[in-house]
């Protein structure tokens, strides 16, 4: 049996039509398959490879940690310096009061931890989430996913969850003294890059503060320079009570985190003690990689070039078949008239060595979320392939 047949037989499948590229090497913005074909990666592992694949500093940090230790103890018992140093670096670059970092293995686990913390802190049960939101696939994260098609088969889910219209007054009106938390993506990703009004985000923050509701912002895709600032919420001049991180956080290794004030987070130490437990969360190799990736992002000031690259993409992605381009930094949804048109262009682009895909809740939109290191020449070449096949 060849590799593809083994993949289809033994690696559990959830997609009826997986891309099934046999990637043997990744470097910078490029992926290479077993036949030696090179692909420009326009999706970066879905907003993961912000500093490019296998940045040398990230690889060196991983190798150094491999020589020191791997897993030694469950989360939070030992002083593991990669965790300590990465948490400190994050805290230094986050506004007050976001200074206490709980590391998890994935984005969805960060979502789960944050919802638990909100219930524990407020003593309330109601969770408000938004239509077309995506926060992960575990039961709790699925309960707040804003799409009935994906939720329905897995009921019963978490009780007391309400889905509201993103960026709407109706949503603000629903927040009251019974609400434990509002959980929102700073910019909705899988809906096809939907950016809220600045005034709405500020009103959301205000209403949460007035009612003692915790505001949880999911920056699992938006974080780490993707929007042109280190954090997406900086564009809106708000600070969440709990920030969710993942994807690019681990520099290519699995890592998630929820970040809150020390006062809030300390409530996990009491009634019950060990309020949130993980064996592998904050794995030392993941933290070493994540810290190195964040240092690269800051040192190379990758966020500062995002606006110009976004502008270039927008200038180049012009074609009668392109109905709209919605973007927020190096994060864009190129809209076509239908999924069929989009899929045809995606398939042709992949054939020509440009990797892209579509969005979960916007299947007519082509996804662009490349490594932030992508350069002008690479952008021009990739856009030419897309528009040539429109
Ligand atoms: N939140 C957002 C906005 C995401 O895009 C994702 C994953 O795509 C998640 C949460 C869940 O992260 P993970 O797949 O690491 O569990």
C-alpha cells in the first residue's frame, strides 16, 4: 500500500475529501511534497506559522530544550523555566491586568479553561457567544460554536449558552447580572474575516464591566501580529478579562493559553483546589519554541510590515470573479459567487503550487493567512496564480 492509501486507511478521517498532500519538508513560506514539488503556503497551517516554517531560532530553542528535559511533571508543580520565561515574556507584552498565563495543549482547551474560570469567578452559569463563531471542537467549545449544523449531532451540549448576532445591539442588550461571560473572537475568522465596529467592541467591554460579566476574547487566530499589531484587541482599545491564545503561540509546536489577572486565576487554587488540571499543558519544548517564535516576531518587527503586505494583496487580487476581499491584516477572505467557483480556483492554485483553502462558515471564500515573513515577490507570484485561475 502506498502512503496515501495508508493515510486513508489508518489515520482517522473526518474530511470526505482531505487535501492529502504528502509534505516532507517545510521552510519559511514554502512546503515541499514527496515528489519534490514546492508550494507557497498561503495559510500557514491555518494562522500558525506567523514566523515562517522552521525559523532557525525556533529550531535552535527546540533542540536546546530537547537536550535538557521533556515532560517531567504535571502542569504547575515544578518550576519549568521554559514556561516561566515564556509566561513572563507574554506578560511583559500584554496590558494590565493580563499577567497570569495558564498554558494548555490546544486552543480548544484554553477555551474550556476560560469558561470554567468565568463560572468559578462569577458564580454564574450563562455564557453568551456569537453566530458564526469558531472556538474549537471539544464539547464545551462546540457548545459555543455559532453554527447549528456542526453542533446538532452532538447534543446535549453545555446548558445556558446563548448565541447572538455579532456586532449587534441585541447582543449588548442580553448581557446582564446573570451572565458569567461573553466569549467573542476579536475578529471572526471562520465566518470569513468579519471585523466588528470599534464602537461595538468598546460598548461590549463597557456592558461587561457594568454587569460584572467577564469578557473573553479569542485571539487564537488573531494574535501574534496577524492583524498588524501584536494583539488584535489593540485595534479596538479594549482589554479583555481573559485572553485566549493558541495556534502561532507555540511557534509550530502544540500550545494554547488563557491569560487573566493573577486575582482571577488564583481562584483556581481554592474550592476546589486544582481547579484546572493538565498533564502536558505548557510542555517545555512547546514553551521554548513559542518563546523563541515570539522573540523573532518582536525582533524582526514582523507586525509592522503587515499593513503594506495586506495592501499589496488587495491591489493584486482584482478580477471580475472576485466579488469582495475582506481583510484585517495578513488575514483575508477572497469571496467568489459560490463554493464551486472557490473550490475550482483553490484546486487549480494548489496544482500550480499555491496552497490555500476555504473557511468553515464561508465556503465561498478563499483563505489567505500566510507566514508574516512572506515577501513582495512571493505575494505577487501567488496572486498571479490565483487571478490567472479565477
Ligand atoms: N479559536 C479559534 C478562533 C480557532 O480558529 C481555533 C482553531 O481553529 C480554535 C479556537 C481551537 O483551537 P484548536 O484547534 O487548537 O483546539
